[in-house]
C-alpha cells in the first residue's frame, strides 16, 4: 500500500480519535485519570512513524465526562498533557488536541460527527485541506465526521458495531501507519 495510498504526501493531515485509537477504550466508562490512560498496541511507535509522514496530526475527541461532572476540565487537560509527554518522549507528536466536552443532548455541542473541531483545527492551521486528510476512528461518529468533511476514513476495529463503510479497515493505528511504510 505505502504512501501511494490515496496519493499521500507530506502535505496531508492525520485526524485521530482518542479512545480506541490512541488509548484503550473503556466501554461504558471514561478515562478519568492518567493511571486509566493506556496506549493501544504500539500506538507510540505508530505516532513516531507518523511524525514524518504527515504535515499535521490532530486529535479530536468527544469527552462528555466533563459535562457529566465525572472529571474537571483541568483533570482532562492533565490526562492529555500526560499523553502528549509520552508521545513526544517516544519521538512522536500530536500538533493539537480538541475535546468536545458538551453533553450529547446539548443542541450546541461540538461533538463528532459535527465538524466543529475540524474547523477549529483549520483556524489554527490554515494549510489543512480536508480533501487531503484522513480520519482514523472506531465509531460511526468518527467515520461520519471524516466523511462529512470529505476526508478519507480508516476504521480501527473494536467491539463497537459500525454501520458506516470506511475507506479502509485495520486492527490498530499501528497497523495503518505501518501499511504506509511499505
């Protein structure tokens, strides 16, 4: 497959979901402290490899646990800082983290599949071209987020059933990134 997939070059942007892609997902629960945050299989290696493949790497995550008052915003930011520190210590990077902390039922929420977090990323990094972007996720919301913006979509298989057809299905973020190295 390699970087020839979709005409990929270093001008592309990689959008990543957090839970289930970068870290192990807690089904029927939330990562509420750094000790609960465990990277998925070889995610750190994947992010190290992706560092040189993509112009921007953006993390977009739905975290209504803040609105549910299960965790404070500063505590969520601590978890993300812990994640970023580990990624950078292993030679990888994430350029920005966007978290939708509103409740699902809030009509003004920014949650995926709504495009708000992608537009926030584009405001900070105007060079982002959604037609030269890939969304890697494990839910219908992630895949629809990418499809609604004209991105390529990659499904990381999990226990969650999805009804949206992605452009590619993989077992892990590492498997996807490794396929780009071939």
